[in-house]
C-alpha cells in the first residue's frame, strides 16, 4: 500500500492556506460563514491568514427559508430493477429553462438557497476527527481568491435530488487550491465545478466522491465534475470516485489536467468516466496515468487531446521519456472496455512537457485499489 502525502502534491504544491494565522474553532453556521470571509465587496476581500477548525457537522440551511422554482422530472423508464425517486430538474436560471421545455409535468418545487459559502484568500478549513462537516451548502472560491486548503470534511446534502440546486465546491477564478481527504455525497448538481473562470495550481487529492443515490433508476449520480476553466493546471490524484453514470469528470476549456492514481469504480448502467472536451474550439490537454477503472463501462472518450495507455510499448516509452523525463504510468481496467477508446495524442504530451516540473509522480496502478480505499475520505489525516 502507498501512503498518502500530508502535503499538497501536483500543481498545488506549496499552497499553505491559513498557516501562521489565527486558529479558530467554529460550531455554528453563522460563525463559520463569518470566519470564512469577514469582509466583502462584490466577492470576499478577507485575505488574513486563518485556520478554521470544525469538529461537528454544521447544518448550514436549517434556518433558511424555502425558495420556489419551476421544475420537471424525467419520464420514468418502462422498467427499472430497483425502486427510486424521480430526480427534479430545477429551473433556477433562464439558462436551464430548455431542460423542461414542452414537459407537461413541469410544476413548482421548493428548495433551500444553496449559494455557496464565500471563502477568502489564505484560509485553511479543516475538520477535526472523523465526524466534521457541512451540510446544505458548499464552498465558493471565486474572484481571484488564492491559497486555500479544504481538508477532512464531509460535504453533503445540498438540495439532494434536485439538479441545479447547488454544487459542493465551486472554483471560479481562484488559484492555489488544495482539496484533500474530504467526503462528498448527496449533492444536487456538481461535486466540483470550475465554472468558466481561470483556475490554476489546483489539486484534488485523497477525496471520496460517493455517487450512490436513490434519485435515479441506476442508483448512480450523473452530475459529478464539470471542469471547464479557460486556462490553468489541475491535478486529481488518489481520489475514489464511485457509483457514477457520467461527468466523472467532464472536461472543457483550455486548461491542462493531470489524473494520477485515482480509483474509478462502478457505472451501474452504460455510464462513462472521462468526457474529454465538448468541441473543436477547446484547447484542453489531459494526461491520464496510473488509474484503476473497476467495473466502468466507458473509462475515456471525447474529441480533445489526451494521453493514456494500458501497457507500455517501445513507442510510448520513448515518447514519455522525452516529454516527462520518465515513463508514463499505465492504467488498469477490470474488465477491459469494449471497444477500447484509450488514445496517445502527441499534443497532450507536448503540453505536459512544458509544465512537467509541477506534476505529481504516479505510482503503479496495481497498487491503486488498495491504497486509495485505505487513504481516501475523512478521518485519515
């Protein structure tokens, strides 16, 4: 088993969060909101270093009033092997109105305000023990904030079963972000979303993303990761992503993404993990190495350049050594997908070559299943 690092790896290496600043422990929603961002002007202007400790589960929406929006549900499939509740598609913005267009079952639904908690620069948010977390609201890192650490928290129950009812962590125009050893579950929409603002020096490591849900026929979450930054560098390493049917992740924009030593497990229906790119106008590049795909119908797909392999060849040894100064780490799939869509695009390696000094070095994919299960999630730092 490979032990997880207690320091940020990959592109977020060097991020310090609130180290050296005041240490505060919060137990109420009001206090947490204040300590995350004491001063605001459009966005958060609180740049003072601060370590914010949480030692219980804080319900962020218990006292919030109900809001109302039109919405609809998908047509129930003719057959479903398990009981489930229909997922609601909320129309909380006109941009999403088309999703319910012409649906005769559109009606009014109640939900709680899920506007994410603003986080200022130079902050560490850390759970104490194994039962710390927030429910009902996620975190919003935007408008240029930087140097932020979020660790050892359960982030759950954000308008569960109501798509467009909220995201767990939004990184929009932020840099220097380390999200590590957290547990995500029962999220209305995305677990992680970058929006369309630049992001840079971001690492997501050793998190558990639990997609099990009672709101879909196949019991798995579809709205997982939407990473569409115009520019930037993102590392995902050592994460356990399980019970998903798509967008795990969905990649777009023009950033560089490095995925190393993640465990992708279970697509109960014909779901997919990587959805790489949405059109020819995007210039993203992705390196996928040392990951383990267990019972995943479609590990990779999409039009944008990516480089990944199952087994080394003489050609890949030469290409990777030239670009990275080392061999690329092969991925494992059990069972192997049919057809095989793994690709080795030279553009992705060319992009990696320019930034290789900041990349995490993967270990063998044969150690991923045991190591990630042992390391990922809360209570393990």
